[in-house]
C-alpha cells in the first residue's frame, strides 16, 4: 500500500499595471512521491472490548405510550 503526498499550490500577489494594481501568479509544485504507508503492528496485549448496548426501559413522558423505537435510536 502506498500513500500519495499532496501537491503544493502557491498563489503570490505582485504589484502590477492592471486596474486593481495587483497580479496573481500561481506556482504548482507536484511532489508526486509515492511513499509506502506504515504497516499497523499487531497489538501486544488484548484490547478491551466495549460492552454490548442494552436499551433501558422507556422513560418518555408522553400520554398513551411511546411509539419511538428506542432499541434502534
């Protein structure tokens, strides 16, 4: 797997003879070097596993029951 380095774009403003008095010059430097992406190492110790989500009972204050699907919110 390789990663692509970003292209550097430079915009410079120089005094000019136009109505606005400034001229923009753009320089594009394409580094374009493909670099190998670092490989992720295996964990040295077992990582903790998050607890499973267990929905709690509905505490909505609506009269006539709650129609919300709290298990999938």
